C-alpha cells in the first residue's frame, strides 16, 4: 500500500480525465464554456505532488516517526473518485435531476466567470463578520473579567447573562431590523451576540478557576489589582477564553448566513439565497464551496493564533 500510495491520485485523475473527455455529455445538460472540472483536477494533483515533494526535502533528516510524505494520497484519490462518479451521474448520464444537479464544469466555472461579484460578496461578509466578532469579543472579554474579579458585577450581570445568553442570536432579527437603520449593522450586532455569550461565560469561568494561591503570592510581592488581572488572571484563563471564542465564531457563521439571507443586499449568504431564487443551482453550489473555504480559513487562522499564544497547549485541541 505504501508503494501504491503516491500513484493513487494519478490513477484516479487518469480515470476522471478519460471520463471527462472520452464520454459524451448528455444533451439534457447545458454545455460549459471550458472544461473547468478536468483542469481543476490536474491543478489539484499537481499542487499536491509539489507540496509533498517540498515536505520530503524539508523533513528528510527528521526521525522516522514523521508521517509519510504521501499520507493524504488515498484521501485525494477518494475525493477525485467521488467527483468522477458525480460527473458520470450528472452531465454524462443525467441520472440526477438536471435542474438541481448541474454539471461540475458549470459549478467550478461559476467561481471563475462570476468572480467579481463573488469577491465583492466575500469582502462584504468578512467585513460584517470581523466587526461583529470584534465587538462581541471585546464586550464579552471585559464583562468576563468583571464577573471573575468583582462580586458586585457577578451579582448584577450574571442573571442577565443567564436570561439573555441562551436566546439564539437569530431570534433577535425581527427586533434588530426595526432598531437598526440598515441590515449590515443589524447583522454585525447578531454576530456580536453569538460571540459575546460563550466568551463572557468561559472567560469568567476561567478566571474563577485560577488558583487563589497565585493571587496571594502576587499580593505578597506587591502586585496591584491591574497586575493581578492582566498578569495572572487573564493568562491563566486564556485556554478557556480561546475555547469560548472558537465556540462563538462557529456560532457566528450560522448567524452571518441567516442574517444575510434575510435582509442583506450583499454577502455570500445573500448570493446563495439569490441564486437559489433564480434557480441557478450551479451558482448555489459555487457559493457553498466559497462558504466552506472561507470559514475553514477563519477557523484555521484562529487555531494558529491559539497555538502561538498557548504554546504549552499546542496540539491539545487539533484542527
């Protein structure tokens, strides 16, 4: 199996290319302008082999415990095989309903031919997401610190968190669309709520679980209240803070897509909903691909920052 592993993507690619060019398309499908699917597969396999070769030369002097260079070869071959079968069942034989299962050439072609609008929608969505996440994180972080260090803040704020926090952020949409003059601000506020609740809860819980002996020692050494907060409490609670932030960001994705599908005039969620109403399902699938890649990159960046800040916990929670 180890000998065949590097060849599996090539074999799967060859089968897909033969089907793409040798088997005629069904006349029920609208032809695409270019063979985007076949070209994309060639590019994906080429990038894989270039990356694998680069990793090999980088780690060739490392211990034998390293993963094989072509570790992801069978997975890539499986993905290509799945897409090949999907290509057969759609554009080649039209076994699936033509309206809801367009040709893969048209799906991937949309990413190129409609790129200007898609990029504009990505920028709009990321602007809303960053604004909402930043607001929810800042408010939740400082409220969590207040609850963790102040009995008075815990007395007054905790009941509000327990009552308002469990309410799904999307449930506020009818009210926020009335309160805010534009859908973009309402969408950012909805995202902020979805990030605020887990951040404030896990920040306060993390600070509450810090050993009291740490604060006693700091008092003995003459530390002030701010030093206790930002030199002891916050660093010790950082794992819980990142856990709350990751949960909040995952919830913000749902809030963003829901908010854009209801009231926004741009955004990738709006794009998918608009194309669905136009019955352009090749564009719908292209939008879903963009959503998957966009949110994958956001979570990946978050975990990279987490591993950087919490170097002693690197690898405890993997992504």
